[in-house]
C-alpha cells in the first residue's frame, strides 16, 4: 500500500495564501521547504517542511522573524488590546501565598508573590505570623524573570539548601547550594541535570543528569542515558560519583529517592511503560540492589519510610490505586501488604502527618481528603467547601498540617488542620479587587460521547445567564498521560467570565479521572476516543443552547495542543476560534526529538507497526489539514524558542502547512515567544503578554469588544 500526502506536497509548492487580518489581506511568509518523504511500512509520507526542524538554521530564523511580524501586525491593530492588557494586569495583581512547611531547622518556609513579581519569593520565619525574611529571591537571578526556581531541597541536618533552576523555560536543570544559616551561595554548581531534585544524604546529594549535549542541539536532540550521580559538597561536578546507570536501556529515566532517615536509596525507572520500576539499596549496611517492582507496567509513588517499612501507592492490582507497605528487609513484590484497598475514588496522593496519614482521592475529578492511622483505618474526613482541588503540607516528624483549597471561582484559601480535634481553621485567603465571585457559579454535567461513554465536564458562568445559543464558550481539554483536570483557579480566566463568557472544562479519556481504565481508554489505538469526547463536549454545549459554533473557542496545550489540532481537522465546522498551544503536531516523528520517545506509552510510534503508523497518520494534525476550501476557524498557534519538551518544530510545521492550505479567510497565525519554554516557570510579565494576545485574538474573532460590556 502506498499513500502519498498530496495536501502537504501541494501546499509546500504553493507558498503562503492570504489572511483576512482585521479586514486587510496579509500574505503569509513562505516557509523553507524541500521534497523530503519518509517510508513507513510501505506508506510514503511527504514532509515538505522538514527544514523547519532545524530551529537554528538561518532560513528558519528568518521565517520565525517574518511570522512574528505578521502576528504582531495583526494583534497591534486590535483596538482593545491595550485595555485588555491593563485589565489582565489588574486581575493578576494580588498577593499569592503558598502553604508553609516546617523544616529540620525548626523554621517555616513558604513562597509568596506580592502581585506582579515575575517569580514568587521564598521566605522563612521562626513562627507562623512572625516577621519573615527573604530566604531566596529568584527575581534576582535574571534581569527579565526568565530564570525560574523549580525546586528547593533542605538537607536533613538543616545545614544546606539545594535549589534547582531552569533558564528561559527549558527542561534543563541547574543545581546550586546555599548555606542555610547565612544564605551564602556555595561554589557547588551542577549542569545538564534534568527531571530531578536534590536528594540529600550526609554532606551531599543524589541527582539525575544526561551527558553534556552536542553544542547547538541542546534543545532538540533526543536525550539518552539518564544517570544518577552523588555530589559531595565542596567538590566540582567532575568528581561526582556515578551511582546508577542502565546502558541497556538508554531511553529510560532514572530518579533517586532518599527518605529522611537517609538509610536507603531508591531508584525509580520510567520511560518505557505507563508506570515505574522500583529498586532499593541500603546506605548503611551495604549490599546489592533489591528489586521491589521490575516492570514499568504500574504506577508506583513512594509516601515515605517508617518503622522499617516503605509506604507507597500503586496501581498494581488496583486501577484506581491502593496504599501498600513492604518490609525493606524483604522488599520483593511477594511481600507487599495492602494497607488501604482500592476505593471508589482514585487515590491521587498520601502523606505522613505525625503518626497518622492523609490520603487524597479524586471522585468525578474533584478532591476528597481523609485522615487514616498507619494501620490503614480511616479516622475522619476533612470537609471541603465545594468541589475543588486541595494542596497539603504535612510531615512525619510533627503533627502540624496545612492545606489549601481552590476552585474555578474560589481563589486559594489556606487552612491549618488540628489532628486531635479534626477541626480546620482558615489562616489565609486570597483577595482580588474589582471582581465579585458571588456573581458566578460552577456546575458539573455528564454528557454522552460517541460510543456512549459518560464524560464529566465543569461549566462556570455568571448567574442568570440565558441559554440562547449566543454565549461565548471557552472549551478546554487535555486527555492524556494519566493527567487529571480537577477544578482550578486562574485570574486570567476572569476576564473571560466578566465578558459573558462560559468556561467549560471537559475531563476526557486518557486522563486519570477514573483510574487506569479511563487512561487506557484514550491511548494508542483508542486515541480517537479523546477527540470524540472533545467533539461531544462541544456538541453538548451547542445542543443545550449554551452556545453555537459562531461563539465557540477551543484551547489546549502540549497533548492538549494535539487535541485542538486534531479536533479542528475532524470538525472545523464546530468552532469559531482555536488556540493550539505548544502542541504535538507531527505524530509520525514526535519520538525523534528530546524526550518525545517517552510518550510512546500513550501514543505508540510510527515505527511500531504498519497498523500503528496508519493510525497515527490518520489523525496527525500536520498531515490532515484540509486543502479543499473547507472553512477552518480562526487559529493562533503558540510555541516558544526554548521549548525542549515539545520542540517548536511541531508548531512551525503545522503553522506552515495551515497557512499554505486553502482553509478559508479566517486568520491562521503563529505566536513564537522568545526566552520561553513549555510553560513551567514562565515569568508573570510573559504570562500577561501571552494571555493578552490570546484573549485579544479570541475576542476579535468572536466580534466581542471587552471594553463595551
């Protein structure tokens, strides 16, 4: 069988078509292209925009500059863009305070942002309510806020603090060390670490890193041979001791974990399956590695070590998770003991709290929290205001428990919890001026997907809203990698709600909302279920008169960007605007860049089999853009130059193909951010810039002026 993608071959020859940008015709830049084709089990697939994969080539850099010029010219002409930026700035300008944690030095540490700081500052204080001091201010690590503090790890004796940073949004991690008492920065500096924290033991720590990448290919080449090292304070990185590697499996991740007692080293392996392998080695008695779980077929998450036992959550034998223990002296799989069996909800986390435990479950995508003793007996429930999301700060060495609660119209509130009485006391709230949250409501609905599956969705809107089919809807989804979408709060979303918009968040298959079965229902050759779930969500909003296609916007990022790109190709008639952000758009080659190979457990790859290659080709966004005059919605693709998670080549190739195809006159733009990555750690200034442009584009194409309410 031979299939040639004629659409892509033709669009590469035609060059850019015309965009109706603010009523004016604008010519898109012509992307660098060639006649590259690939063979997949006898299937010939054209890849004319292969040159755009080289993001440092002069031709690509020129194209990026030209594309940004077109996009900026379009956005600059939107009359309400400045007012929208001012409103988003106002909505983001409020104090954001994180949960306190009591560390081994007896002090309390917490993050806080005074409103518009690019990065939150780490404070410490002798007592809650006492006078805080700045412990670490990441805003001073760069002039523009593009260096983000990604993790903090205090040594168990309280002497040192290691912290991890990323630059310009990259996944590459650097580790620095401070003297905790004096806050003096020590000479220790680790480079080319990735997906790691600092796990302390004695006067040093374990971390994971890759070999130094090839110059010029740091953000695009595949990452292989993830290794674990031990760094001793006061020595150069070149002297760090290699502790673990697995050269037979160069694509596996390896993560170290050391409990506070510092008597064991655990190594978790990932990257091949849907879960993690686990092994352990004594740091006091010596001896060989003991395998606790040999496969990566199940998720395993350590809770901690107590009484000579490891407490952990696993989906082995329980698709929604269960709490287990194992004696570390006899740590094999056969010796696992079930402490808390599988429940109706999904067990998403557990933590020690003094001599007790706090278990967090998700039921219908919303959190429920319970207190257990260490024997597995449920003691009581921590009551929550409504369906929402909970964060917990607790520790095995003291009884102090703090938790946060948030929901769509419920900015983060912080509570202390009394383990003895079971009472919660609010210790902090979030105040946002000039917005009345009492005017808005969230409800949860369950709609029917194409195959009859019931899918939950949260809908947030202003009270009294009329279902007349003319309300603007912002439909968001993800649907993959066992990631749940619980209720969340975003100040940027408020500008949508106050302009009569409805925010709808669909809990698609592929996520973890109902355990591993829900996840499996949306992966590999079940991936079309995810797109059908999203399409059904849109159809539900239309059928129930919440909205109509002329008022419907869809958005998603990363795997959600793939969702948006694929769904638009399948049903371009359903949507007025689409925002695919940092999306996986080339399903035939995604596994060839940075850590893309790690996604094979969800997607499969074009190298697996002819059937898998055909399936991926059937929905790959860049390969299925219609070129027959079918009208597409207005689309603004977003990506960033330092995104080494989903490399910008995905968005580059998709945007080039989209602009060259005959899909109607609605604008097809790409916004390419500089000194930014996949999203984590993005400075506040860039967040406001991005949402200003996204909402300006959406409102403009819906015909809504947010300055005229």
